């Protein structure tokens, strides 16, 4: 599916009676920071807290039009993605990044040809401890997101569905 071939509202209409948990909607807390305002792709995950070592490692790899979901514990104290990582994501073919936490370098992120959603801005960088986990099931604002799920983001919100959903 191309990035412009969907609407989160249409997806919600289609799945509004789903009670299986295969279709989930993230709460309306995420702001746009990247140049792509609409993006979709298969999910890869990083679970970390105030340490973006694994985020950097993931974004330095070929993205293959995936979406990196960063479960950062909703921390507002450190930025998990900045201009350098946004540029790496665009350069390496990531469709988008969703950060349950903060980003920094807003002007640089706005020029990155990738979707970037986060809770807010924080100029303070993270510490580098190589702590966290990759490609594990994570909770983002109380919503389960798993590697291989499909994530769709547009001006109306962010939805996630099981790979076969």
C-alpha cells in the first residue's frame, strides 16, 4: 500500500466493530515533526528509557519502508531522536518513526523525508548505555504494538493492526 493510498478514518470505519484487538488506535497525543505527514509500513520496535543507543542502531540499518516504534516510557526528560537520527532514517529508507517520548532539533527534523511523530520537544539528549530491547512487543500509551504489525499515520491519527489484519 502506498503512503497516500489510505485514510486512518476509513480504516477506523472499516474496523470499528473489531473486538478481537487486532485493530488498535493510538491516543491523540502525538505531534508531527518530519516532512512526511502521512506514512505507513511494517513495524519494528525499540524499547528503551532515556537511552537512544538502540534507536540509533535501528535507524542506521536499511529501513525497507518500515516504521520504527520507539517505546520510550513517555519520558519528557530526554530526546530519543534528533536531527542526525532523522536524517539517518530518511537516508536509510524508513517510512517513519513514532516515539513515545521526545525529539529534538525540530527545524532539522522538519527537513527529513520521513514521518516523525512524538509527544513533544526536549533539547536535552539521552545518555548512551546500550540499554533496551529490539523487536519485542511494546506498549505505547497503553496500546500494544508488535514487530510485524502494520502502522498507518496521517493527519487524523495513528492506527495499528495485526500483520494479517
